[in-house]
C-alpha cells in the first residue's frame, strides 16, 4: 500500500499537472483543489498589488499571476507572502517589453504593503543634537525609521500609483519622466510620497549610513543647506537615533 | 441591534453560545456597533504582522469580546512536517491576543516546499492518524495550549482510506489529547460529495469530544457542493446542528462567512438563530 508520503506527493503532483494519476475518487473533483490553489494565490497577489492589477486588467493579471506562480509557488502557509518575489519576477519576465515599468510599480506596491503592517518607531527630537558641538554636526550619522523604503524609477511610478487608487482611473503616460520618493509607516497608516531628486539622494545616503556632511554633498546640496537638511529629517520624525561617526584616520 | 457593554478587562473563556467569525470588512462596524454576540473568532494568519489596521482592530475588539484564534495555515497533517516559522508566529499571536481557544484543521497543505494554501484532505489510515496526532501534539507543546482540530470539507476521498472520518478524528484526539471542532456544514458538504451519512458522522463522535461547532453556508456547482462560506446556513445543516448540540451538550457555535460577505447585522442575526436553538436545548434540559 502506498505510504502517506507517496499519497501526498502524488496529490501535489496532480494539483500541478492534471495528467498525473492520483488515487482519489471522484478524480475529476481534484480540479476543485487545483482551482482553489490558483485562485487563493492570485487573489492574495492582487490584494498586494492593487494598482498594478488595475492598470493591466484582470485578464493580463491572471496571466502574469499564473506565470509567476509556476516559477515562485507559495512557500508559506501565510498567503501574505506570495508577492515577495513578484517585482523581481516582473523585472526578468518583462525586460525589454513595453511593460518593463510594471516591475518598478510592483516594488513600490510591495513596499507599501510592508509599510501597511509595519510599526512606527519612536522618533527622537532635534533637542538630541544639543550635546554635539556645531563642528560635529557634519559627522553625525542617523538611524532612520526602519519602515522607510526609498524608490527611484525611470518611470513616473509615484504619479501612476497616486492616480490609480480607484477603479476606472484615467491612464497616466508611463513614458513621462522618472520619479523617486519614499514609502513608510505612519502612526495610523502608510505614507507614499514623491520626493525632489536631491532630497531623495540625501535621504538615500543617510539611510545607507553616510554622515550628514557627506549625505549633503552626495545630494549636490550646498553645505549652507546642511542645517535645513538636518531640520527636514527631524521635522518628518524620521530619526530614531543619532551618533557621532568619527572618520578613521588615514593610514 | 443590542449592544455589548464594555467590561474594561479582557474577557475570559468562550461561552457556550453563538459567536461570529471576524473578517476585516467588519472591523469598523464591530468596533462602532458593539453587537451583543457572545464571542469572536479570527483567522490567526491575518494577525501575524506587528502593526497595521487589522491588528489594531483586533486589539480593540479583544478588549470586549472573548476571542478564539482559528488557524488555516499550519497543515498539521503534512508529511514534510510543521513549518517551525509559522508555528512561532502562531505562538507570538497567542501571546499577544491571549485567545481563550486555539484551533486548526485535520488536513495537510504543503509538499516538497510548495504550499497550496488550502485545507487538503487526508487518507483515513492508521499511518495518517499517527502522523497527525504526533504533529498536533508537537504543536500543542510548542504553543503551550490544547488545540481543537476541525474536520474539513472534502471533494475527493482516498481509495486507501480504511477508517470512517469520525473514527479517524476520534483516534487523533485520543492520541494527541486535542479536542475536536465540529464543522457541521463540512460534514454535510463532504457527505453529499462523497455519498456518506452525515448523521452517522455526528453520532459516531464520542460525547464530550467536541469543544466548538462551526456553521456556514455552501454553494452548488453541478453535482458538487462547494464549501465557500458565502451564504446562509441551509436548513439541512441547521437540522444536523440540532442533533449535534443535543449530543455534545451546549457548545460554543461560530457563524462563518468568507465570500459574498453581507452586513455585520446579517451575521449577528444568524448567530441569534443558533442561540435560540441552544436556548431551546437548555429549556428541554431544565
């Protein structure tokens, strides 16, 4: 008699491929389980990428979800994770096509999905800087909100995202100029916000651990803008910790 | 609609009356209207995240209603074993929300690293009894609580099955020490799909083995009944329910609705129907 391991393996194989035999009756009812798995997967994916689904329509979304699932089947009993590899899949699958921009949109939506279930950590106030001398400011490094995600795209993904929050939104020309911005958890929701490129590059540098002076230079901001740039991250409650980053002496 | 008075402390055990399955579309209505239902049940996997609107809503609802957490993702009968990470998340949810009951299903769900995110049926064999009982026992140890294990609806039966489903469940409960969650609609759906006797199922489970009952609607696709939780409980299932509560004594009873979800007041009204049947039973017993 077949072992339980063999029975589950043949059931699983029959769910993947209708031509594989499996010792159940009525056999044709296996299609109910086959459809359930595909529908659960596609529905969960659609909930994580609502704007993308709206933009491509249900038929093409179903096709994308099917191709994606064959390469990246669900790896968890928790369906919330099925979209984890979707942006990377789209980047490879749609490379060089007129739909290449969907990968960047998917990255933005996945960040939004993560931020929606994240927590906002306590932000420190600008008063924390009082213990540093003015000449030390440029050497300060910041720990930013862990939910902060920064996105830059060659396509206008923030405009597309904002314009497609309801069904039947008018299309946005995806060949407008590229955009950058942030996604993060707020106390009672999520913030998705387009940023001016220099502010984006400043935040990206800070987020990568660069001290303030270096981040300001990287962003192409004048050093006189340092205090203003500093004020921005505190005003936006983005800073969770601050530390003096001493440059290593040249050897 | 009658309103629940806030008690200010986290309510305790699940009372032997009707409750409703809490779905995210009803979070705000439940918090605003505070309908007088005996308890609520939430799908554990929907409250795994650290933050977000769903966990905030459940935290608030939890303050006023006894809570049951009902898992759908552990796949306790999978030969590949129980996903440790998933189990740790369930444990975290239990510590956070302090449910009075925790339940899962007599099913499997993953094979070769692929999860089907469905409640797949087991063959009713001694080998499957041993595996499910062992893994239910492991989960109970890891979670620090006794589980109620639910019978699933089935669209196919394994040719290898040697036991009746109720014999299978009874043996799993005996070996693992778990209780049973009797889904009466699932009994009905499986009996119609597979040509089985629903009354024999209910009469076959030992008295005292059932700690909770589920009720829901189903749909029909040709000759097959689909367990979609998308409509009212049908008359035949209410009749089986009457049989079940007489046999298992007054038992906490949940109304579940997962597709075509109506207004919260419709779920509350359906729960009142279960409550009135429980009341009739108590009247007969008095």
